[in-house]
């Protein structure tokens, strides 16, 4: 029904409208049916406003082709809530990474100590075989064992050097991970600015009258082009019923 039809109906004879009013018995039946329907509804939804809010919060589906309306203010879309989660999760993961790096560093230090012990043993063998080669130059086994121990010493020294370089790399990685704390501080600064702006805007738009005491906004105002057909037959019947009671 358009606004023009509504104006024409309002300008008509109210006596004709009284004939269309439902009887008291029908009103009682409708009232009972309404009560039964309300009892079957969810206990958390007590009004049309709650139902609309529930639908908005839980039936919203994001679409890549729509930029409006914005997503509802659930925990998944609250900006400060999401940033708090980012800082919390990042700090937890950074701590876990530090623990893992420290564990690897301890393994490398243990390997370094073992390599040093092996080098000492190899040097002892080299000294022994050098003495044997000097006293028994004609025995090739002593010379071969001496050469093998010298080769093994070089390889173990390479392993020791690699372990020490790995320790240095782990320490540099830990230093780089320190920037994670800097990033967390920057995010927390952004959060504080956003919260300050939120409080400022709330104070700026605060009114002297409670919102529950304000009149509801008009659904259609003369000149609107997108709300001409928003008045339903149920709204018309309710309006006529209220006029008839007067």
C-alpha cells in the first residue's frame, strides 16, 4: 500500500472503518494464538527488536560483492577485540619460538662439548701413533692409523666450527625476535588511540534524554523514494483499530 492510499484511507469515513474491525471474540482468539506462538519462541527473544537483533548477529553472511551493510558487531568483527587477540596470540607464539630456539641452542652447546672431547681423544691417538711410527717406521699400519686420525681430527674440527656458527645464528634469530615485542607495543598504542576515540565519540554524541524515552523514528517521510510501500495491511488494520477505540 502506498502513502497516497494510506492518506486516502485516513481521510475516509471512520464509520466504514468500524465495520471492518474484528469482533471481540476474534480479537480474543487472535490474542490466545499470539500467546501460544510467543510461548513457543526462544526464551531469549522477547520482542521483534530482539528477533531482529538475533537475526542480524547470527544470520549475517559476508559477501565479497557487497560493501554495505558492514558486518555486525560480533566478537569476530570487533576491531579492538581482534587486535587484543592478535597481541595475545603473538606474544604466546613468540614465547614458544624463544623456548624452541633455546632448546636448539642447548643441543648445539652439548654437541660442541662432545666434539671437543673427541678432538682431545684424537690428539692423544695422534701422539701415540707418531711415537709408534718413529720407533717402527716399517710398519705401515701405524702410519695408516696416524693418517686416519689426522683426517678425523679435521672433520671433527669442522663439525665443531659448524656448531659454533649455528649457535651464533640462533642468537641473531633471538635478537630479531625482539622486534615482536616492538610490534606488540605499536599495536597496543593503536588500541589505546582507538579506545580513546571511542570514548570521545560516545561522550560527544551523548544526550540528556534516555534512549528508551525517545519516540521512534518515522519509517516513511514525504519525499522518500525507497520507503513508499513499507506500510503493510497489518499496519493499516492496527491504525484503524486504534482510531476506532478513540
